[in-house]
């Protein structure tokens, strides 16, 4: 018996539409009543191979390349308002996001966080706290109000200690009213600020520089690696670095969000991952409006608009842009490019 099995994924792309069909051809030496006629099966295989060749040639056709910094005006799909509605859902750090295109925002993130942290402690009297520090430190300058401060350990860079900390000493740890800290803090690269009512659970790791909003929960097992700007009422459980996460977003399971911007009430399913570095580490590029845009960044994860969701075990390629109300089924692999708004993406294995 001879079996020929050809499975071809047929996909078409438009800014608001993705269709996926599958062609399955089975040919064997069974009676003709139960199989396609050999001539028809052979023709179908030839057509499928011709289609694959045509698609390959289309993909090889090179678009003219332009650097992001040379684009004028900025295309709509790179503007923050295409992904985030700050009029309907105000965000404390909207001024940062709206000042640049969504790629450049990530370049400005670290400087913005450090400036905000510096202004948070200037002109205010500091307190001292005897905490478990590595390296050992008799006292740590902390700006806090009615907090529960019992971290597992505080990592820090050695620094001279003032006998009576005052406004001339910069706080490495800034805590709002009612904050509970029971996890690990890493202050070696910058300060950490936790808004009122926020919780750092035992077993969670939070590195600075970082600004965490009000009533946010960083769950046990979270690994927050620094340069993160988190809004209010957010839930975090996975690994996050160099990212903006807006109010009420939920990354409440293991997963990864790096070099990304996550919108209002956006959601990561369990083990959702944002790949952020190309295979060969070169500048990332995306096709947009008939040109190939060099984003002038080696690392970029996902821009995930308000109310959008990544299903469980979804993986996004570096430089993926998903507008508002865009959802993926579980187990999807999302190629780099532009999706949404108001789109459901399903390309998981059948």
C-alpha cells in the first residue's frame, strides 16, 4: 500500500482578517470508491506545490526598507491611541506613552522611571529599618507609611550610611500606606516604589528600578527584573522586564512579558510568552504600508491593546502588535506583524 499525505496550511493576511484552511490529500491503492481518482489526486498535489512555490516567491520579494526614525508622519498602527484609550481608562503614566510612538516608548522607559523615583523621595523625611540585607547593612533608608515590612531579603549595593537619614538621603525603597512586603527586593540597580495597598507575596522577586501602582498584587513566584512600570489593581505572577503594564491587567500565571506594553484589562493566559529577540539578534523589522520598517531595536515583545488577551501557551514572535479587543486561542503561535482591532486569532495545531 502506498500512502501520500500532504498537509498544507493556507493563510491570507489583511489588517483585519486572518483565514486558515487546510488541504489534506490522501492517495493509496485502495478501491477507487474510497479514494480520489489517481489523476485528480496528482493534480491536487501539483496545485498545492505550485501554490507553495508562489507564496515563497512572494515572500522573497523585498519591500523597500525605511528606519522608524525616518517615518513621517507616524503610521496609525504605531501610534499609542490605536492601542490604548486613556480618555476612557486614565493611566497615571499616560504622558510617557502618548509622547512617542509605541516603539520609542520602550527606549524612554528607564529614564522616565528613574526620574519619577527621584522626585518621589525628594524633600521628604526618611525612616530607617533594620532588615535582612545582602551585603549586611545595619539600617536601610525607607520612605514608608503604616506598612508591613518583612522582606525575605534585600539585595543592595553598598553605600555610606548617614547616622540620621534625612531629606539629603535618597530612599531606595518607597512604600505607600498599607503596603505588605514579604518577598525579595533587589535594589542594586535602582529603587523600588510600591503604591498604597500593594502586596509583594513571599517567594516573589522584585528588582528596581520599578514603580508599582496601588492595590497591585505580585504573587509568589513572580520574577520582576527591573525597568517596569505597573499600574493600579494589577496581578502579576510570571517574569516581567522592561515593560509597561496598565491598570487592571492580569498576568496572573507563569509566563513572560519582556520589552512590551500591556493595555488596560489585558490578560495573559497561563504560560503565554512574548519572544523579544530575533534568532540572529539583529534589528527587528516589520512590514507596514508597503515598506519594511526597521524598528531600530534588537528587543521588542508585544504591544497588547486594551482588553486584548493571549490564550494559554500562546507565543508571540518579536515585534507583534495587537490592537484593542484582539484575542488568541490557546496554543497559538503569532507571527510578528499587526493584528486587530476586534479580531479573534486561531491557528493552534488541529
